[in-house]
C-alpha cells in the first residue's frame, strides 16, 4: 500500500463512494499499520477520518465492520474524536498525535491553531504543550469571581472511581505493547490526571 495515502486522509476518504470500497480501505490500513505509522506521524488520524466517514455514511453497518476488521472500539473512538476536532488545515508531518490530543479539548479551531503554532515556535514536547495549556486554564479559573460548586460526597466517590478505572484501563492497554494501544493508554492516563487534579481543587 502506498504510504502517501496515509498523508492525505481527508482527500482519500472523501473519494470513496461505496461501502465495500470503504471497508477495503480500512482493511488495507489494518494490514499495513506498522509501516504506515513509521511514515506518518498522524497515521492515527487517518484511522479516525476513515471511521468517522464510514459511521456518518453507513451508520451501524460501518460500526460492525470496524469491529470485524479487528480494530478495538475504544481505540478507534479515541482516534475518531481527535480527528473530528483536528481539520486538515491543522495537520502536518511535524506534529504528533500527542500534540493533537493536547489541543483537541480546546473550544475553537482558532485556539487549537494558536497552541500548535506556539508549540512549534517554542520547540515544546507534547508533554510540555499539555502542561502549558493546563497552566493557562488554571490561570483563567483563578481569575473567575464565582466559586466552583462543591461536589457532593456521592459524586466525589463516583469521580474517584472513574479515575481508578481510567488508570486501570491505561495499564491494561500498555500491556498489549503495540503503538495504537500505547497511544490510547496516554489518553486514559491524561484524563485520569486531569480529573484527579480537579478533585483536589474542589
């Protein structure tokens, strides 16, 4: 499979007109994922674009096909979410999935672009980018005059259990050892850390 296909996912996916063609493309991605991941830092976004296009076009039929091909639902769900929030205009081969995940939760495309541009200009790692975004958010929260609503005990217990669940899921994914699972594990660990910080500040 030509690795160039992985570098222009939106163009490739939008050119697919049949369900069988879409499913075949997914199988090709699955069969060559190791090689493609080596050539394209945003390969996971290719999977996200492919899955988003299929589900939006063929619904449950596409969701079943994703499982049949062998992709883990939780892994694909992560890539779908990030891909949907990172348009082609924000993608380039100098940016990693870790960078995209860091800016994906931001409210607007303009904000995402500003942070990605800042990351490149400053030479930050993906971890540093997340830390800087987190600090900026903390500063905004500190400037608000309205105190946050206190969590009830039951709600706090439920969120604490969710933190444990995120960490446990991340540990299980890491044990698999493949790159897609490691990327998914990063998301769970990051969510757990952010939620834990939020609980400390409540």
